[in-house]
C-alpha cells in the first residue's frame, strides 16, 4: 500500500511529474550502470523525451532534471541553491559527471531529444504520456543498456516492462483498503477513526530496528513534512521578484501578505473573509516557491503543492482549538484520501488534467480539515467527495509550459474550495447522494475522455489563447 510518506515527500520545483520524476529516473539509470559495472565503459548517453514531457519539458525544467539525475542527484536531497550552477557547469563544459563519478561528453542539442511529435516511446509496453528513454553506448556506439521510464505523477516513476510490486518486498498493513467504502467499513468494524486506522498502517511500514517506536517514527516524519511546508510558505511570503521562465510573472504573495498585515496593524479586523485572504497568501506563496524551482513538498504533486499547506495554515492560525494532534489527524486522513486517488485513478496532470492534481489536493485537504476539526468518518468522506465534485473536468493548460498561469492562482482557489467543502460536510449529518468512490471513478473516466491537448501539453486552452511573451 502507498504510504503517507510516498504522497508527501520532499522535492524541488517546478513539477513533480516533469522535474522530480525524470530526475529520479535518470539518477536510477546512472546508478544502475554503476551497479552493473558498466560505468567505465560508457562513452555516450542519449535521453529521449516523449508526449507531455517533450511538449512542456522546457518550461517544467525537464532538461535540467535529466542532467542533474544523470549526474547522480536526487530531488529529495539536492540543494536548490546549487541547481543553477551545477547545470551551468555541465552545459559550459559539455561534459557530464555520470553518477557523479564518470565524466562523458554530453552535447545537449543532440543527446537530449524532445520527441514532440511522438506521444509514447516506440515499442514500450506501457502507454503513459510522460515517457523517458535512456540509452548508454560504448566507444563503438554499441548499446550497453537502455531503459524506458514513465513519470506517472507526484514524483512516482515506473520502468517499462518491470512489475513494480516486485521491485521491493511486499509490506503488510493491518487494515488494507482499496476503496472509500472499504475504508469506512473497516474503520467502523474496528471502531477507529480514519486517522487512527492510517496510523496503524503507517506503523506497519516503518523500520523496526530504530530506537523510536513505530508511532514515534510516523509522528516525527509528519512533523518533518509539516516543518518543510511551513518553511516553504515562509520563503514564499518573504521573497519578491519575477519568476523564471520568460513570462515575467511577478511574485504576489509577499505584497498580499504585507497588505493584510497593514490592515491588522491599523485595527481593521472587521473583514470576516480575512482568513480566506490568508489562505490565498499561503497557497500562492508555496506555489510561487515551486514555480521558482525551490524546495517543496509534493501534496500530492508539485503543481498542487500549495493547497494542503494553505489549509493547514488556516487550521493552525484561525481555528481557536487547533493543536498538534489536529495536524497529525489532518496528515493521516488526507493521505488515506490521496491513496484512494493514486490507486484507483491518477494524480498525473498529463493523464487526467488538473483535476488529478489541484482537484485531488483539494479533496485531500477538505477531508483532512474535517478530521482536524474532529468530524466523523462519514463527514470526512463527504467533504472529500464535495471537493472533487466541483473540480471535475479541470484541464491542465499551463501558459508557456510553465507552472505559473493558471497554476499559482488555481492553488489558491483549490484551498478555498477545500475549506468550503469541509464546512458544508460538517454542517450535515444525513447521508449524501454521491459517494467518494463514485466521484473518483468519474474523475478518472473524465480524464480519459479529455482530449490529450488539454492535458499538460500547452497546445490548448489558456496556453493557446494567451500570448506567452
């Protein structure tokens, strides 16, 4: 089963599927060559990008991600401050330190190919619009190894032709679930809240040879993720300037926060919607950091990385009885909802549009907020359903292939929707007509029906109708 820490993980912007995924795939390929003893024989590496990775890869920094991954860097550990200088050094020298050890010539124009006319890697068994093929050659141009990877959303990758379930030993959890109905039924049968059930499952997934107990490890991990989210928001609020990429989009979170603080300082506290203004600030701050290539937490993706932190900040600052246990409940419960989407539908904008990113984040945040506010399991499921129901059909059409317009504002809107969905669910006690399972299935089928040009290709929608320069 997918873990909370698979959904919520440290990374770098601007995209989990187009930056983090390719970086992880390239790093895996480089270390595979090293593990097989092939590294000294490698004279040349060729990277080919397909589908959405090719169409919006430049704007999503996929080219940089592949270079960094082949050089042995992982998104969770690389210092964002050294990314620019590392990429510049590779490009200037036209030499790549493969796996950080073996230097080979690398001419980006010929060794990193954006196959914009081809949706899927030729000959691949899997079909997903985020394909990356990596091939290593020796000095005689004979193939030493070739692998095809797919970046399937949220920084998750899979290798073509490899059964993912066999890549690591199976982990057994005490309360498995595959649908929301099963989750509710299992929780009810064992007299558990969703957060309690998830805590038991997460405890089964952590190492047993640590000095901390499993519960302490899970809680410590949640604290680290929450701290990273807070630091991301703080950096976003503190930083001004123009976002990279050429659209000349100005950061707005700092200015919006200053205006709200001025209102508070002058005693103008009568605006009942001021907390929602802060929700906007928090969401935009996090996503501006993502757009700038900074350190973020996938939640469940980078493109939607502002929704959950914004709603958590809303809970922490504006709910009078907010406490640490509420934050823990939020994370555990929202992760259960995210797992349902990941395992039954998709969290990839290139596969199902932005409903699979901001829509899923909104659903996770709504259910998490209800749990933090001590709502029932039924109210949690209801809030998650409401949130997605009103994101159905949302396209992914970033202008210029950049995670900026409409992505940054869309995070703010998604966070506000999550708060409203939670409030609606908490005000009702009767059964609702549409289940979370039904809306997850609907989201997935809607995504499959959506024309591919509306799914992270920048070939339609705002990307086509707004001049990018």
